[in-house]
C-alpha cells in the first residue's frame, strides 16, 4: 500500500509540472502585436487629392503621443493642424489651404502605439499629392550643437529650392522635418532638384529665421536628392537571445543620408539696459543685454561722482560693478544719477542715450546702524562678564578684521599658483609683508623663496613661484598686509602647502594629424565635459603635464581668428562657427606614465565624434515591449512559444 501511495504521489507531481509548463499565467499573455493600418481616406500615396481632412484607420484602438510636438507636416503649416486619436483611427485636419501640384507628408515618427499594451507601431509616414504624382525622394542626416557636438533634439530642418540666402529670413521652408533625440532627421516627399538646407529652432512658429535668439544652422553645399538600389541585412529573432535568420534584402537607398549641420546661437549684439542692483551698500551693478567698448558715463545728481568708484566690468562688459570709494556714499541709501550709455535704437544702431535712474540700497543705513548697535551691546555684555570674573577684558570694541581666502590649501600641483581673495576691493599690497619659505622634508632648515605677486582684479591677487615637486612651503603674511579700501586690515596668516611628487602624475602627448601650422586650442575634459587643462598649439602637438591618474576626454577648437576662445557663427555675415572636434575615445592616464596618442580630428563626421559617456543628450531607446511574455514565462517557470508570424 505504501508503494502504491508513493507511485500515485509521483504521477500527480509529474502531471502538475506538465500542466505548469503547458499552461498560461493568470490574465493571459501580453499582446505584443503593434497596431496596423487597414485603410486611409484619402488613400495613402493618393494623387489629385483636394481634401484637407484625413482619416487613418487601424485594426485596434490606438493612442498618439503629443502630436503637436511629434508629428511633422510638410510643407510646413502656418496654422497648427488638428491631430487627434479617435478610438481605432487618427483624424488629421489641415487648416492651411492646399497648394497645387504638391506632395504632402505627415510624419508620425514613433508617436503611435496601441491603447492597451503600448506596443509601438514604429516609424510611420502618410503622404498624398494634390497633383498627378507623388514625390518620393528623401534626404537625411544629423544636427549637432556647434560648440560641444551635443545632438540637438526637436530642431526644424528644412529645404529651399532657391539658392538665395534671403529666403531663410523671408519665406517659410519648402519641406521640413524635426530631429529626434539623437539629432537625426529625415526630410521626405522631396522632388528632384537642387536645394539649400537649414536648421532652425523656430521660436515663433513662422518657419523663417526671424529672431537672433533662434538657434540656426546652414551649409554652403547644395543638396541634390538621389537614390540607388541597395541591399541590407535583416535579422529575424527567435527570442531575445537567439537569431532565427539573417536575410539580405533589397531596398531603395536615398541620398544624401549623411548631412551634418552644426547649429549655433548668434551673439545678441542688441544692447539694452536691463536693471541696476545694490544688494549691499558699498557697491551697485548695472546689467545690459550686451557689452560695449565704451563704459557708461555717470553724473551724480545728489552726489559727486568724480573719482567716486572703483569700476569692474565683466569680460564682455555687459555687467559692470561700481564700488563706492567714500564711506559717506556707502551710508547714502539713494544714489540718483544721469546714466549716459550706448543703447540700440529702433533701427538696430547704437546711439548715446541718457537716462536718469535711482539706485536704492537694500541694506539701509538705519538697518546697518541698528545691527551694529545690537552687536556692540552683545559685545559689552561679554566684556562685563569677563570683568566681573576678574578676567582680562577690552575697553574698546575692536574692528572686524578683513577676511582673506587662499587656495589651494594643503597640497598643490607644480603648475598651480596661490590665489588670495577678499570680498571687498583691496589696496595695493606691500611685498615686504609677504614671505615665502621652503624646505625639503629631509631638511630641517627653511629657505626664503623668490616669488611674484600680481593683481587679477580689485579683490584678487595671484602669487607665483617656481614650485618644486615634493617641496614644502610656508606662506607667511604679516598682519595688515592686506587692507580694503574701507580700512579693514587682515590678521597675520601662516599657511603651509606641499607640492605633490612627480610620481603622482601622468603626461599626455597628443599628435593632431592635419593640424600642423593651424591655431588649435586643445582641452582636456573630465566626465562632466568640463575643462581640466588647456593647451594651445600651432605645430599639431598638444602637451599636457601634471595629470592626475584617471579618465579624461579631449576637445579641440580650431581657433581661426586666434583669440583664444571658441567663436559662434553669424548668418548675415555668412560665417560658420569655429569647428569643434572631440576625440572619440576615453583617455586613461596612469601615474608615472607618459601616454602618446595620435588623433585625426577629421576621421569621423561631427555627429559620431563625441563619446557617449559625456554626451548629455542621449538618444531615446526604442520603445519596445517585445519579449515581455518570454521574461514572464521564465519567472513563472513555464514554457512560452511566441507566435513569430505576428
């Protein structure tokens, strides 16, 4: 009886396992079939069409993702088309009048999916013609940002059949597309001919370059669409890991398919006065939209402005800070002045203009006096406590010392220098009160070191010396060596620093092929695409010393005007932005290693240069829910046989 019971249990277990492998999970399998078009009205690729209301019918309920952004109609429509998902169909109503003998394309990209499971339909384009034939040529390529080769997402790319530059600023584009997250575009429904191509970040929806704030791209080369019969490899997958078959299939290859446009924002040269700001009583700042070589002229209306300021403009002179020299002015809450400055008039020309403005301190004299009184009362209480306990105390409140910041602290690289900064403008420094000493760790004696100290701006000094690896230094600053223009003095400072040894560093030598005799700025970057070190060269050899061990990337600017920085383009002047290149690989530096590399910046197109690790604008992963059933079956321990005919 016991043997029969065990046999019965074994058979039952086998039956349960068999049922589990052949069964299906609760709720059934996911639908992995994308929606399918079963009819259109008017017919897809129809000719002699005169209807503006279009219906596209599907075999199941569908949804369309953000049609105003993801669906592109060409020729471009000045009135936004009404595009709606309606159950098992899409309704498209064109509000612009139809043009005669014109091919229209409605590119849905990958915005269509089924309503229940979200199965993406994939790229889909509907087209029709108001004439007797359909134009079917295509051109494609990429748009990248000129300054950093980032893919530009969602920018319009359009064609003109005229070679005139004026069309881009006066007439809407002939045919358009939009870039995806990878910066890729395809302009469809193009007729045979010769075209110019542009990219435009269209801010006002007029399909023309009408504002300087709009990002643009253009190229001088003409675009001549063509095609050829070609073949490609199509892979059929049995499941997510196994290939069922690889077939060579014919297809129509449209050309050109490798256009690369470098988009840029022009410099906003129109100059307007924005505002004045006086957050603290001792200075105020004027803000403009653009700089000017001639600084504003100030006439005081309730104060004497002669020699009243230390003036500090930014590099571009669009922001100017005025430090008040006289404490009497610091204590004056309202400064009224006549400001004479260059301002752009209605014709776009710089003209001298005088404006009367009032600048009011956010820190009023009354408030600062009240705060100081509270501080003195608190100080007096503390001194009274000391006196009562018989401890040393002060009879006069000492002025607050000038705070000085120094960097770097602790350890530094041999090619670094020491920066000394304060929050207030400083008087000139007497070097007799600054001392630099050095010694080797194996030597107990300290030796005086020569140094140079110079100004960067009114608040910053930089101290330079011949820093030696493995050497320890002591920077000793006497009290009152630094004084602000308001009389605050620094306390005595003693700061030690140590220069790292050479075995902590790597050296990188990069040979730039084809750049001999050209002005180049080579920049070493970190993982955030930020500049770590920079080298300029004219001989095609970029050298980087004292590199910490780690991973780096490299960018190169072809500095055509040799001004030491990247310059943007100018459409009216027919000037392209300066070329920027990225070394396509990660550069790994190791301590005590000299790394020698060779790079041909022109070996790859611009859109294939920037390493993915530092590319911020990532391409969207294909929306796919295939193989969900396979994964679900694995988790449940049951067998799933996909329907490969779907």
